[in-house]
């Protein structure tokens, strides 16, 4: 993020978009190392093939995480729905 002459950060539109992207990715659990590599490559306009690979890898990890979370939600739903029945048997 660029700084003004007095050292204060100057959040222009591009900087805000980058921050939004990074925050979104971190909130989703994307590894900081992957983001650092991606941002470094972007800043140097380097290796578009690798940049795309990073995005694909992270998307796959998130898809797997969503599947796991959905399975967990389904188990919790089952437990919640049957909670009273299970408690009555005791």
C-alpha cells in the first residue's frame, strides 16, 4: 500500500481492492503462504501460469473444506433432530 510523504498509508482504490481480496481469502481459510506467493507474483507481473495454479489449488482446498463442513452440519442436524428422542430413552 503506497504511503504519503508523511508516512501515512494512502489507501487508493487498487489498494482497497487488494485488501478486500486478501481479507476474503483469509476469512475463507486460504493459507497465508499461498497469498504471499500470489501477491508477490502479481506485483512483479510474473508467471501467470503459477498464479493460476495457486488459485486453482486454493479453490480445491476450499471445495474440500465445504464438503467436510456440510457433512459436519448434517451430523449436527441429525443429533439435534433426534436429541429429545435420545434423551427420553435414558
